[in-house]
């Protein structure tokens, strides 16, 4: 039953049939000229998604976590200082990864539900007159809390402090869904993956790397082998891979890029913004609270929602799955049992999303939540009806 329903987890996302078919190819020789013809344009076209002309796109057969590791181990040395804020499970995990690599991690702890603390970054960077901080690490879209941070603001803080640190941004749950401007924001490494905005199966870490980050490799001494940028860029220069590539995913990525370009990136972003706003109106109609502290932080790819006092969000997500065959995101880390998450990114329409909202209402009603059946769906329907023209025009 459940495999016929869309998932409403914030990644991996629903895979459109078109991408399923694109990935269903028989083994081909990755050393044949045919692969070169496919892969080189994929790398070139990915640059438009990152918003970079100066940067180099590097992919690895890995998930997003591998992308974090690649960013760190190619550019830094043990003992180097990095500045990071923790405001959710994913910023936390990136911090842990840095610690395991022996970096000196200067952590700014924030409330979960807050975004990147631009003023605190500015102060920390201004205080670092010896320029010990080699990189500032920011999670653009904190998937655990449904918060999108202001990367342009972080860049402005770095510039205001006149600090030469590199800027590394996790855009795993924002790229190809929420506007991302690698060059304009002065991002040195942007880390993403195949399984969210690209609507594909998990298995490719996708990174945008600036010339400054590539140059940092000359001094960086953290051990690297599988994730070595140099091996990858050298092989990519002739259209190849230093080891066996995830061929089916690369064919999928070709098709995914075609789909994104056919829709138009601005329309992709507008669709996500519209879907998200409908969800937020439903949450408001239910009388529930978002984890994101203020509207400027609301994520257009995932909404994290507190359950009322006395309820357990894991019971709700389990019940939605067991009774109706529909998956929602659970609360992670300190949000566990307190929060459920509605993923609204990737291959989704308003009509699909309404089915998710209706399912949540049924599950909440079954569990005696103080929520009126139909209230959230009606609020979302009103919003989607009001804005349908724009969506239809851009479809
Ligand atoms: N960063 C963010 C913002 C994420 O949402 C995730 C996964 O959901 C990751 C990093 C880790 O990526 P992966 O699970 O693909 O290793």
C-alpha cells in the first residue's frame, strides 16, 4: 500500500517516473567515449544550479555526509580552527565530523529554531585578528528544524570583519529547491546530494568548489584518498572518473537537470515557496507551532512542527505510516518525540501535498489531537486556489 503514496519526508524525495526510467539503464562502459559525452555536460550544467561560473563541480559516489568530509579533508589540516554554529541536528553532525578530523571547532550554540547567527559570526571573526579561523561552516537549510539561514548575511559579516576564512555551506536540502547563489555569496564549497532537490536516489555527493578552495589544497594536510579533489578533477578533465562511477545515477542526474531547466529554476523556486506557504497555513489552522522562530527563517523545503503538550510526535508519525501508509519526518535529536516534519521538496504538486495534509489530520484526529478535521486542508486549499493561476502559468 505505502509504496503508492508519496513520501513527505524531507529527503530522500519522491522520484518522478521520468527519472526512474532514466536510471534504469543497462551497464555501459564508463571508459567508452559515450560516457564522456554524458558526464562532461552534467558537470557543466550543475554549475547553473549552484549559481557559479568560477567554481568547479565535483561529485563523489557518496551521500551528503561524504560531501561534508570531502570539503573538510581537502582544504584543512589537523588543528586548524573552523567556526560553526549549531542550531539543529545537521549542523551538529557536521561539527562532530570536524571534531573527528582533529579540527579545532569553535562552536556557537544557538537555540534549535534559530538560524545562522550573523552578528555572532561577525564578532568572532573580528576578534580573530591572527586569522586562525580557516573556514566558516554554515548549514543553509537546517532540515531538522525547517530553518533557512541568510548566507548573504554571513558573507557580509565575513567581509565586514575583513576576514580571509573560506565559507563552506551545506545546501543538501536547499539546492535545486531554494535559490542558491554560490558566486554572489562568495561560497567556497557548497555541499549537496542527489536525493533531495534533484529528486534522485541517494548516492551522489555533489559539490561546488571555488578556485580559492581548490588552492587551499596545496597547504591542507588532512588525509584523503577516496575523496581527493585532485584525483577527481584530473579524471573529470578528460570526461572520466578515477574509479567506477555510479553510472545509473549519472544518467538520472542528466534527466533531472533537463527537468529542472525545462521547468525553469525560478519556477522551481516559486513552486517550492507556494507549496511551503500552503503547509504553513495548514499548521496555523491546526493551532500548532513551527520550530522556526520567525517568518524570515521559514524553510520552503521542510516544516518542523511542535506537537501539543502531552503528545508524542513519534506516535503520530508511526500511526500515519501504520494506518495510512504515509511517511512524515520524525523529530531529530533534541526534537525527538516533540516535533514532526513535513517535507515539501522535490517532485511535488499542491494536489499531492494536500493528500499529505489530509493524512496528518486523520492521524491527529485518531490520536485525539485538539485539531479540527479539515481545518488545515481547507486553509491550504484556499491558498492554493488563490495562487493557482501563477502556478498554472509557470507550469
Ligand atoms: N545536511 C543536511 C542539511 C541534511 O538534510 C542531510 C540529510 O538529510 C545531510 C546533511 C546528510 O546527508 P546524507 O544523509 O545524504 O549523508
